[in-house]
C-alpha cells in the first residue's frame, strides 16, 4: 500500500512512518539484524578475556590513593595472592619439606615476582601450629594473572595430607566470573522453556509465541557483541553480563509481546502493511516510552564513580536501546513477512478476558477506601524490615561455600582472626618530601603512635618499623636506623626494605573483626580523624575502601534520586496532560520498591529462606545491590504504570467519564500487562537460583518488585485512588498548557 493512502495523522507520525519503512524494507532490516547477530557471535568469545572481575572499587577514594602511594613508594601489592596450608590432624612441622618444595616451585615461576612466608616464621603461622600461609606477588595482571593462579593452585594441590587453598581478590574475581558464566547458561536453559510455555498460553500459537523468544535472544547476543567491543577501551564488570541477560530476555520478550499482540488484533481488520504500520504507531509508541522510562534509571548509574555501577549502567542502557530498536524495526519486519501466518501452529484459542478485568476494576472502585487502606498497610508491613537495613559490601562471602577461594579465606579467619584477611593499611609520609621518615623525630612520633594503637582493644596486632623486636627500645631503633644501609642482613634490614621508602612508611594493623563489622568501620573512621606532628596519615585497606564506596554512594544518591524523579515527572506530565497522575505514579513506585527492599533485608540480611535459596546470610544488605535495584525497578515499575494510565487517559479524552475510563483502561490492558509482568518475573526469578549472592538478590528483588507492582499497585491501588480523586486526576495548572501535547501511547 502506498504511503500517500494514509490519513495525514498517520503520515505525520514518526512511529507510523517507522512502521511503514520497516515493512517496505523488511528484508533489508532482517538482513542487517542477521549480520549483527553473526558478528556478535564472532565477538562474544572475547568477553572472557576483557572483563574486569566484580569491580566494587572506587578509584578516586582515599583508600585506593593510599594503596597507590604505597605501591609507588615501597612496592606494596594490593593484589597479592595468599597460599594457605592447613593440617586438620595437627602441627605442620612434619609437612615442612612439602611446604618448602611447593613455595620454592611457586617462586620459580616466570610470572611470579616474589614470595614471602610459608617458611615457618611466627608471623605467618597460627598459634596452634596447624595453619600457615605464604604471600605470592605476580608480575602479570588480568587474564595472564588468572592463568598463573590456575598453575599455582595445581602446585598447591600436589601436597598429600595437607589442605591447601589459594586466596585473594584475584581469585574472588576469577571464581566470580567463572561461576557467573555457568549460572548464565543454567538460567538460559531454565528460563527459555518456561518463557515459551507461558507465551503459548498468552498467544495460543507456536509462531506468535516464538517471535518474542527470538527477539529476547537477539537482544542478549547483539548486546554481548557490543560489550565485547566496548570492553577493549572501557573497563566493565563481569556482572554486566548478568544484567544483560536479565534485561535482554525480560524486556526483549516483553516489548515483542506488546508488538505481536497488537499486530494480531490489527491483522483481523486490515492488510498486512497497514497492520504493521498501525502496530508500530500504537504498541511501538508504548515500547518507546517504556524503554525511555527504564533507560532513565539505568543511565543514572553512570553518575556513580564505581566500576560495577558504571558497568551495569552501560550494559543496561545498551540492552534496553537494542531491545527497543529490535521491537520497532526487526519485529515489524518479521511480522510483515509472516502476515496472517503469525497465527500458525495454533494450539488453542486464548480468551482475552477483558470483561473479567473490567469487573475487577469495578469491584475495587466500589470499595476504594478499604482497598487503599488494605494495600497501604500490607506494603508498609512488607517495607518495615528495611528500617533495620545495614549496608555493607560483598567480599569472598558472596561466593558459594563450596568455592575453594572462599574456603581459604575462612580458614585464615578461623586460624588468625576475622580481621586477618582484611588488614588496615596506614601510610605515614613526611610533609616535606626531602625529609627522611627514619629521622629521629619522626621515629619518636611513630613510636608514640604505635604504642597508642596497641592499647586499642579492637586491634589484634600492629606491625611497624618501631616494634619489630620487643627487646629494642625506641632509642635503639633510632640508632640503628640512622644508617639503614649499614644494617646487617636479617629482620630489621628486610623490614626497612618492605615497610619504608625515603619519605614513607607502612604500619600494618589487623583488627579482631572483619571488614563489614561496625567495630572495624569505627576504628577506620577514628584513624582517619587522627593527625601526627610532621607526618601525613592516610588509611587504606578493604574496610577503608568499603567506607569510601558507601560515602560516595550516599553523597550522589540524593542527586540521582532527584534527577530520576524530575525527568520522569516531566515526561509523565507531557504524556498524561496532568500533574496529579505523575505525582501519584511516582509515589506508588516508591511504595512497591520499599516493599521489595524490605523483602531483601528480610531474606538476605536476616537470613530467612536461606535453605530454600541456598545461601549463607551476610548480615547486611549490599549497598550496590540497593542502588542498582532502585534505578532498575523505578523504570520497570513505571513501565506498566504508564501503559495503564495512558490507556485510561485515552478513554477519558473520549468519554470525559473518570469511572468508565478507569474500567476501560484496566480491561484493555489487564491481560497484556499481567502477561508481560509474568514473563519478566520468570526471567528475573530464575536468577534467584544462581550461586552468587549479588546476582541472586538482584534477580529476586526485581521479581518481587514486579509482582507487587503488577498485583497490589496496578490492579488494586491505581483504580482505587483514581476513583477517589475523580476529575482531580486530570488537573494541571493553566500556565503549563499541557493540553498542547497530544502524545498517545497504546
């Protein structure tokens, strides 16, 4: 059909024109997407080598700057590996030849820079003599370092009678990446059949049900290809793949569902070409604004200076963009090719059940006050656990208990104390770079400071240049360090080389508690507030890094929240021609998210359902999960709200009857929104079965949020509140002149 046959309104519509072009050049569109798919399959294998681990790092924080200073000055290696030797039967003395042999073989590897410990010295050996560790510093990083760590694990495993482990941040990142890849394959194998069955019930046709599945897979694969190119120049966390799969399958299928559903209605009334054009002009418009609301939240993650959040923002925004692009171009092109054959393979005739949804809306509105009170009380009860939320950051404990890198950390904590695996680093530098840190006055200051630290009940041990030998006094140290180059080989000479440079020295603290405990955090905060005469004090280590990240998130989140709400409010005002409905929609969004956060605290912080979900409770809620979940859920929840409210507005503009428009809007959207929510819950819910707590909590949080939004909020609270507000739903100040905007969303 020629474009000139369309009515002027359709010819002026950007979406109608897009549908027209997608149909006219349908084979070109299909070929372009086919090329992108093949190219992405070629590029995908590179992801294994270019991703950067978990990425919970704030590179501009004081803790990271402290570690960079220590690296420059004394060669401190924050990525050092820890080889752990443990004898369940008794003392390690009888295994000394084996340990010496293994440590020697590790030290001779070409990629190993140095090894220390593992030689029976007291500082590397537990009090009961059953556990010992050695430190391994590598010359290489990233993929090469992972290869070396595999070889070191092989050498450690060649010690019969000993329990051996390799621990460290590199190992946590490596195991997290490998487990994540296995989990993703398992999720795909589980989710895709479930999605296909659900779509068969929605459409009753094999062909119609297959199109959204194909689109979901297309969105995921093409996004993977794009990420493999981006990761060459931009650091990306491995968890970007989890979010890509979650959103690619969830939104790709949801958006295609809306397009296919509308096309099946239009094909009954018009030609294939006109059905495609009208579908894109109506359902395609809904998909566009849905992607816009989701994208607003995900793009806000880019404002956080943390690799993990930036990675999820990039991956999430990209997969939403590609999902929308595929829904507006590829799906119409495929439907243009299929035509009426979209209904082939019919299994049964599905019932739209619009009357049932309309009856539900009428019942809710007859009891509006009771419905609002019921939902508010229930949501507040579900939200209440969030009042006891305690925020932290994941470490090796986010991995499954069966992973050896986590087991190695736990053996060290049991043998040497909870704080043994997360030492606090104190870098003390002279204010004048020409001064020597080993000058008499500075050594006196260090001595007083170390003695003060040793009196703190939270500190298990202090290692510094001025307390290496309890037999030596500060005057002895001052005399010995006056000419450090003349020190005889031994403990003091080695310590001077390892713990100091000309202007900087390191004090190594180990606390009695782990990095996420309040005691450790309070200790670090106290240390940050101290000042020493003539010296600059900087604090590093895992606890300090966590505090930097939490502070950075807390400082930026209010601005992110204000930005998301403001932009969403403006978009909804234009879409709905009202200022009341946008305010109400945002408040309802916050209600559903509060319930989701409450559920996460109840489950992952307090440990309920831990046996069913197969995890060990952390005792805190990961603050990065909270940020990602907020930004993601705000868009996803608003998605369904916008779809419903715009259909209600369409009916209200036609009838000027608030009650009838609510009934019609709920009736026309009830089945399709419920179907879309169910499909998204299937996808995100399967991630609750993964092994890494961060991914498990994110998937479960989204599934809970979508469920609450699709049931309590959209089915009960929206109709009830709209009935109570009546014509006030559509009020806006005259000076805004919102009536000028005529944007329809199907």
